């Protein structure tokens, strides 16, 4: 008989004393100094640090332009504007994502169309995209889910064939590569987020990278009320004070305070990525021999940036459902999470008419996934605790 350990859920001793979150920022003294320096300078917003940060990100991902925003969500909204998405336009995206990837389509009056995911990679399936393309399709919003790039060769060739814009929601994908090329200039526009759980942080913040000059100009306008002071772009010029509002934009600007933090954080992106990749590899090795656990499948073409590490449960080999196992892991003080509740299942989308059953793969896999803690600042001991906790809980519920 296999030894069954006493779960914390049933009153046993937890694997860890303190709760380990699933993700967290890493801010050091150098970051703090960079922020203080800007606070003491002349510009805390619309200043030179924004431009420096944009330039540094564009260089890192090898794109021509970058435009910083107040959040990744604001950046997604701006990308939909720049792509010219309007009422009666359809935009194909994945349901296995954070709601913002799809909400941005609604912000500009477009209609989200949910393609199903590939059950191996959990990324948007090119075949499913193809089946949803029609004359109303204006754009595809891909998500590089968990940091693994979507299948861009196929997606881009579909887009080219039908004259569709590819917007890459790469909130998970900073530093990832697809066929040796950085995520950042593969799609027509690529969005990154600097929320504290993402690869580098600015508190809140986002950025769009693109090689397209026209998009770049539209994004700059949209970020700042649709207003321009550029004398070359003015339709009229009534004097030195003159500016024009040419589009209905927003105030979606990032501050120089945030940009300073971002610039300083960017210096650490490579070591952060290295840690994430090491931890992901160690998880996959540790769980390789567990019959009830599926570790993340990686395409050869992809080098993931490992924003998230997700295990999938083989429920037929377990005497419990995901909820029970999730609760048991939480009680062991492991900060598990679920990424994501399929967007079309949220009450808001259901009320718009999206039905359960629309994306069978996403819906099934949603019932089986658990996100484990993964962030550069966690220690090797923290990771060993997670591995021991997962083994303890899964062994307890395993049928064989
Ligand atoms: C984090 C995230 C966003 C939103 O970014 P914010 O900066 O929090 O607005 C959008 N899409 C995905 C897939 C994300 O993970």
C-alpha cells in the first residue's frame, strides 16, 4: 500500500509555514533609486524617460517603434483603434485568456469571435481561426499563452491571404522567441503588460511595439486625447499655441516615474527570464513521472518566456476534481491559481449571447488546470516546497 500523507486540508501539517504567492514583482534598491531620481527631476510625466523606455523596449524586442501606455489594457484598446476596428467588424481571439484581450474589441464597437484552443499548447488554434474567417473579419488577437508564442507561421499566412491585421497580446510573452525571433515584431502590433506579476513591472503599465509607421502615429494620437501639436500634421495653424484634436483619444499616458522603474527593471529582464526558464524546467522534470499530471507541452519553434507554469490534471486518474485538489494545495500554503476562466463563460459575455459549448477544448481544459507559483524572486526552497506539496496532494488522491 502506498503511504498516504495527512493533507493540511484534513488537519495535517502544511508543507510550508508561510503562503507562497503564484507571482510577484522583484524591486531592488537600484529600481528605487531610478524612481527617486525622476521624482527629483523636472518631468514626472510626458518627459524624456518615457522616450528612453520606449527606445529600450523597441531595441530589446528588435522592433522599430514602441509606444508606452498606462496599462496593457489601454494598449490593447489603442491597438484596436489603430487597426481601424469598428462596428460590424469581427475580431477573432482566444477564450483562454484574461478578459482584457477580448474587452478591447468591445471598446471600439467590434465583435469578438472566439476560436478554440489547441489542446496541446492551449494556444489559439490556426485551424479554428480559419473556420471563423469571413468577409467581416478585420483582425486576429493572438495571446502567447503562458509565454509560449502562438503558431505564427500559419496565423500570419492566413492573415495575409485574407488581409487581416494580427495583434499580438504578448502580456505573457516579453522575451519569448518564435523561430529565434523575439515576440514584438511578429504581429503587426504587439502588446506587453507591466503589471507586477508580469516579467518586469512599472506598477501599472503597458507598451505596444510595431514596425508600422502609420500605426505608430495613430497610437501616439490615441494615447493623448487624439491631440497633435506636430506642425506637419496640423490641418490649420493659427499660431504658436495651436494644437488640434483630430481623433477621439484618451489620456492613456504612462508617467516618467513608471518609465524610470521600467527602464531599471529592463536591465534585469535577462536574468529574470533565465530563472523562470530554470524553474519551469525543474517543475517539468519533477512531475514527469506522475501519471495524473500533464506538464506543459512546448513547440520546437517556441522558446517560452514562462510567465505561467500550468499543470493539467488527468481527472480519470484522481479521486477528486480540480476544486478539491486546488483547495488541498492552498491549504499546504501553495499559492495556486487558475488561468483562465474562458472569457465567453463570464456573465457579461453570456448576457451578450455567447454560449457554453462554443470552445469545447478551452472549456474542458479549464476544468483541469492549476497554475503553480513561478517568479524569479522565489527561492529554490520555495520551489522544492511546491514540488513536495504537489506530490503530496496528487499522491493522496491518485487512483493507482
Ligand atoms: C495582464 C494581461 C493583460 C492586461 O494587462 P494590464 O497591464 O493588467 O492591463 C492583458 N492580456 C493578458 C493575456 C494579460 O495576462
